C-alpha cells in the first residue's frame, strides 16, 4: 500500500475517527505525526473552555501515530513558534511515505516540512479558512497576507477544502482548480443519530417546552450574548434556553440572565461542559440548535453537523463557515445576520409559530449524511492513488 504521513499538532476528537477509518479501509497506509509533543495520557488545557479537557471517546485507537518531541519554550498551537520539532523531518523520512498531508500550516515545523518535501513528495494540505473575517483586517495586512499565502500554496500540490467558503478562500489565494479536492467537515453521524435524548426534568425543563440550545465555548467569537439577549426580547413563555459549555463569558452570561425578569431568568438553564459521550443526548433534548457566532475565526461550526445528525433544525449566523453549505432557509433551519438581534428574534419566533420543526429536523438528518468521514477518506485515497505523482 502507498503510505501517507499526516502531520498535525495533537489528537482531536473530530480528526481521530477518520484517521482510524483510513487505517481500517486498508487502501492506503497512514502514520500520524503529532507535533505538539504531549504524552498520550495528558489531558489538554483548552483556553476556550477555560478548563482542562480529556475527551471520553478514544482519539488514539486504531491507527499508527508518533508523538514528535517539541523543543519550543512555550509549546502549543496558540502561536507560530509553539510547534518546533527538529526531529520531525528525519522521522518522516525514516518512515518513507509516498505523500505528506499537513493539517494546519501556521507553525514553524509544519512550514519547514512543507518547504522540505516540496518537489520530493506530493504535499497535501487540509484547511478550513474562509474570507469571512477579511473585514477585521486592514488593507495593508490583507495585502501582505495575500502575497505570503500565494507563495505558500505554491509549495502544496493538493489542497483539501472543507466547504464552499473554504474553497473560495483557496481560490482567492491562487490555488488552481486542478489542485483543489473536496474533503468535507464531518462528525460521527451514526453515533449522534443513535443517541437517546436526556430527560428534560433533570435540567428543570418541562417536557412540553420549546427548547433552544447553544452548545460550545462561551467565548466572544461564538457570541452567546446575542442569543441570550434575543431570548429575552422574544419573551415567549413556552420557550426555554439551554446553554451548554464553559468559557470566559460564563460569569457574565449568568449575571445577565439573573438580572432579567424572574419569568425569563427561570427559563434559562446553564449546563456547563458536557463531554462527547453526553452531547448526542443534549442535542436530542432540544427543539432547535442555535450557533450565533460573529467571528473572527468561526471557520465552520461542527456543532451544527452534530445537531443535524441528531435530526435538529439549525439557526446559524452568516459568519459561520458552514452556513452556505448546511443550512437551507425554511427547509432545515434559517441563516440570520450576525450581530442582528432583531433578525435572530424574528427567526426564533418563526420557528416556534410557523414551522414544522420535526420535518425540518428530518431534512437536517438527510442533508448531513453526505458530510461524512467516509467522504474525507475517499477524497484522500483517490488523490494519492489515482491523481498525484511528482
């Protein structure tokens, strides 16, 4: 079998399953080179959640991997010099791969790898960046970025894009159509589809309530504050808002909720961080999932995939990279204007009063089946086995 070396920073619950599936399919052989360098048993401090996270699903089972020594004085994926692995290139060369797949370029060792293996091996890259955040950058910074990225992507033979917004991004930075391949953002659709909902009474929510759900990091780019304000303005006695997650905005959100009239405050529930095994049940307990992100940096929003796999309608801001691909207005949910409380309130009211949410949830389920780990694997296998040689 042809061999693919995959370079990424650390085990991630959204990547490990398709690494495992690539190995199980036995069309190619893979080894993942983790460059952050932490031990297998380490939990990871996540600044977005503001706490140490250890996923309760396996992220190292079923595929070959190596933790490469990281010599950075400040190791981590939060800055360019946080990933510095002098032994990475020799370790990859010793394994003798037929191609290289890099996930995430903005690290010292990853760029070194791209440059070293360019013209020696086919170099693949998978990314989900979009142009949605350009408004946050000044003209000079945009020009410098364009020059730099056009040069960088000339060193890459195939770019796997995750959706239409990321494809537009790579095209803008000079990647030719024949170098682009679709490898969609995906989650474990089957695991979420088979989940049973939690009992609402455990959260103090009536069985007949209409539940809006937010699940994710309580951080500015996700803009949970907008949803909290919209829920207050909607003022619908039948509805509840469930906020799942932790983060730097948690205390502010709770204080804001407590300052609202008692009838409204009593219908807002904070559940805290829920690990991966629990999340399918959380989604299934809701009527509608809401992702109100304003960015910068909301390149996709995989929680939307998860909610759709649980047959839930979705209400998503236009600053989420997934909005153009996954949300069809009045079919499986709505897209609203980021930061626009009035638009969000109007769509929330419409979902409560005018829409058949069960049918919309069924439409979500059907649509998300095409966004699968299998599609990622097939795209990578096809590019390696049939289309790319140096």
